[in-house]
């Protein structure tokens, strides 16, 4: 073979090896991130949020000087164990479907006399400005650890919420013409080297939903599902998702139902 003919052969060989090299790099990155997450599990600061949440649940507060211990999260007044795994659900006393956080705001109003504006003025923690809702959610979610997600969709309004959530998930809009499905309806997608879960498949949907709420290392805060939905739509450049709105609860209902059967493992810890 002449020197002139060797050049194209080498170029073809390099082109053939490039996909394999790219796959190897992706596998290395995936393994490294998996190891990083494994190491994070050794100590989850969410324990501190859980302890504060339990104290808030028992503390007599608000104009009525009452605790939240009589709050009905769907399994009867005061029953916390396993409640989160069955949320969102329909509540007759509010005549609407509620997720955990909207139910907590409801109970703060009815039991403690705290109005919704006051209850949600610090809905997401930020440094020294701690969120009571995130702390309460952390503790309540922990009481469902190991239990299967079981969102029944028995009531017509639960079915309607699921259908609306599915529409929102696939709705494209905003300046980038994005939808939730743009990132989360195909397998093998990545952002900043991290795999994006395909929330239309049972395995990924279960793994994703069952590990929220979570302590975010990069933010030093426990984040809830309401925060997760808010941040996803922010990244899509949609108008801000209203906390506890019908749309936010519908989206959470859709994702929770997709995860039915998953064993709850939250609060988890994420990067």
C-alpha cells in the first residue's frame, strides 16, 4: 500500500472508532456520577429538615394556637404514616385534588388560622430564610419510606387532574418551543453529562418520583415536588408556575400515577 493510499484508510478507521470512543466516555461519566451519588448517600442533611418538620407538626401556632396533628392527609386525621405515597388525591372538604403541600396549606388555614398568603410567603427555602413547608414535607414524606406509591384515580376529579397533567407534560410552548416531554420522553438524553429520566417509561418514572423530595447539595436545601415543577417550567422559560395551582397539582398527579408501585425512598440526596 502506498503512502498516499494509507491516509484515507486511517481516516476511515478513526471515523469507525469515534462512536465507540464516545460511548465509552458516556459510560465512564455515568459510572462516575453513579459513584458520586452513592457517596452522597452516606450522610443526608435532610435529616435536619425532618426533625424540624416533626417539631412544626406538633407545635401550636397561628391565631388558633393549634398544632397540625389533626390534619387529615387522606388516611384520617393525624395519620401520617404512608400518607404521602397516596398523594395527590381528592379531598371532599376542599372539593379539589391536593398534593402534600397544598394540603398542608389547607390544614394551616383550617386548623391554625394561618392564611394561605402567610403560609406560602416562604414556600421555598433560601439560606437563612427557611421554609416551614419544606421542613414539614421532609418529615411527612419520610414516614412513607419503603411504601409503594399508590395513586388510585378513583374520583372523577383525580382522573381529570391526571388528564390535565398529561396534557401539560406534552404541551410545547415558550420561547424555546419546549415541553416537559422534550427532555423527559426519550431514553438516552443527557444534560451536563447527567442522564435525563424518560418519565414515560415505568422504570424511570418510578426511580425519579420515588426520590423526591430531595436535599440538593448544590443549593443546601431540601426541595419538594412543587419546587421541582416550578424549576422545570422556569428552565423551559414558561411563566412561573403558581404554587399549589391546579396545573401544578395536575402535573404532579400525572407523574405520581406514572410511578405507581415504586417504593418511596425520599427525602433523597441529589447533586
